[in-house]
C-alpha cells in the first residue's frame, strides 16, 4: 500500500489539470477489497477457536492449536520477502487458507494427546505419544499439499503473477508449518495442561488403576 500511495502522489503532481488516472487488475482489486481481508482473517481464526472450544470442552486448550498459526504466517511472509513479492489480495486469501492448514496439523496432535490423557497417561507421556503417533500422517499430508502447489510457484505465461504470489505464500507457509508444526503443538499442549492442572476424569482414572492392579495380580 505504501507503493500505491507513492505512485498516487507522483501521478497527482505530474498530471496536468483535466487528466486523471485509474488502477487496473490486481491493484484495482486490492483497493476495492480494502480492509475486508483483515476481518476475514480474524473471523477465520475466531471460527476455528470456537469450534475447537466446543469440541474440547475447554476454553484454553484450543490455543495449543492456534498458537501455531502465527509461526506459519511468519514463514509465509519470509517466503514473500525472499521472492520479493508484494502482499496482494491473492496472498491475503492464501493467509486465510493457511489458518485452516496450520490448524489441521496441530489438531491431529492435540486430539491424540487428549485421548491419551483420558486413558490415564501423564501430560508429558500423552504429548510424546501423540507426536510419535501422528508424525507420519502430518508429513504425508503436508508434503502432498506442498508438492501440489509447487507448479504455482514456478508457473509462467498469462496470469502467472496471480498464481505465483498465491503459490509462494501457501508453499512457504506450509513448508514452515511442516518443520515447526510437529514440535510446537505438543509443547503448547503440555504448557496449557500444566497451567490448567487438568487431570483425567475420575471414572477413567479409576478404570486405568483397576486395569493396572489386575495386571499385577
């Protein structure tokens, strides 16, 4: 937007009276869109949070999933900076896509950790078990998506600038999510479990104890 404002100032000072100028294509769409992408992004994050809060029956636990999203977006911004691309409307759409993709991988780990915790495991053992159990599915699905959008990154021809910006955003964001998303969600889950002090349900803990005692006999 700073570049657009600078060009507007130069054009306004250089054009003679009676002449005007208009933006077209990507810049025109970005100017029309305005700040709608910010509200769409906030709405996407809020929707994911409310759905997870209802599923986990806990207000703080969804943060173990959502705290991965900023890391994913930072990696996407770093990719845009490396490719020297502007953040246009297509990149903003890619950011909204990354919210769901980043949350998806974290949900796999947190959901499994909660299930292990309900079986009577400690928070640390549940987090480690969930990480080991969900490592291969996360790697497979993430690299399937990354390789699927790779043609957008190297695309050429008419309209390639639109496809390339979107491709670079989601490609770099998912690449960073694959690298960091495997390690961060278990840590966030463990921290929230320790802060919340939540323990397995009494019936589930009693069942786990009875099973252990039966095994000893």
